[in-house]
C-alpha cells in the first residue's frame, strides 16, 4: 500500500486569443508540486505550503488542492485521513493557471495513492469544481490542459466535453510574466455581458480558423486567427505596456500574441525555438525598460500534462 505520492501539474495558457473559456494548452514549466500522504487522523489537512509567501489558505476546503482531495475522497467513499504538502512554483494571479495546477496535481497524486480508482474524466469534473472555488466560475480551460496536456478545446463544461487538438511539431510558446497580480475574479468582472453581433461573428470565424490551422499545420492561419475582438481589448488595460509588448513580439517573429488567461502574463507563438528565444528577449526588454520585474518561460506545447514524480510505500 502506498503511503505517499508526489505529483506535478504544469502551467497553462488559456483563451489563446480568440477562444475565451474554450481553448487552453499546457507548457513545460513552471508548475505546482503536491504531495499527499496517508494519515492516521481523520480528515484532510494541508500541513505545509511553500512558495506562496503565506498568502494561500491552509484550510483544506478553502484551497483548491485541499478541496479537490476532499471531493475525491467523497467520490470513492473513503474516510482515510490525508496530509497535503503544496509547493507553489506558479505565481499567484499570473494568468498561468495557478489554482488549476494545484488542484490537478493533488488529484493525480491522491488518485495514484489509491491505485487509480477514479477515471481521469471524473478527476476533470472535480478539478472544474475547484476552479469555481478559486475564481467564481466553473471552467476547464486551465484544468483540462493541466490534466491531459496538449492543446484542448472545451466544447462544454457541464458535463465536460473535451476535444484534444493536434499541435504542429515546430510550434513554440514564449510566456512572459510581469510581476504584477491580476485576480481572475476581477478580470472577469470587466467583461461586458453583451457584445455586438459583428464582433461575435469575427470571433466565431477566428475560433474556427484557429482549429483549422492546427489541423492543417498552418502556422500563418493559426497566427491570424488568434485575433481577439472581445476580451483582449478590455483586459489589456489591466496590463501595463501590453500594446508595446505585443507589438515587439510580432515584430520579432511571433505568429501571434495575446494575454494568457486573465493576465498579466502574455504569450506569443512562434515557428521555432530560435524565434521563441528572440521574442523572449524583445518582450523582456520592454518590461525591463519600465523597471517591471519579469520571468520568461519558453517551451513547446506540453503533451504530457500532470505526472507522478515520486511514491513511497
């Protein structure tokens, strides 16, 4: 019988420009690490959180990792006590799926601890519930790619209808995270509940174009389909110097550039590692010029998603 399991779940880029709440993909790093251990004391406890600056709640029901484990135990009807240790490597409020990485890593770990009694589709449902705890909306555009890896289309959240899309082999992603925080809940509040029909038609066309570009391995089509007529114009005002960063990314060879999730992270897609590295330098130079600390991550689309790091009997 396993006594403890440690798992990793990666950062994710949601929306991908035109696909608000329906597109997301995983990147290689950063990500969160969660260890779960059997305990002789009943209940779920978070005994340790590192990397969050003391900001996340240790009450299990108020933390996405703890919440996910509680729901998992309810599903398998177990009263086993569980101790959780969470290592946050994802910045809070970064637009990189921080809450999703915690819940997904916890679910992968606890499911493995119990010898995989729950199918991955059911784990996804629990992770979606945890997202509602974090940001007030039950959506899968971060948790699904964190769980499955790859580039994901969420056709429906309830019940989850997830489509794994093909990814061009040479597609690379550059993500820059300026050290400012945007709470997802606040970023959702500024979105208008009604949109002009003309904008909706443009958005639908771009959404279809992005899917077609992925299937056709057409990077140019992917790039010109990433244009967001609805969300980006409203959220961009929350990110200092966004327009300048986006312009320099495109000038440096990006096929497309937009806000990652609710921001402030910004991502750019490009056709090669060399391009991705050039774009990273250019984007970083903008924030550095304005004395804004930042971190840059470069990777292909992560095809593996969450994974087990260690287990102890």
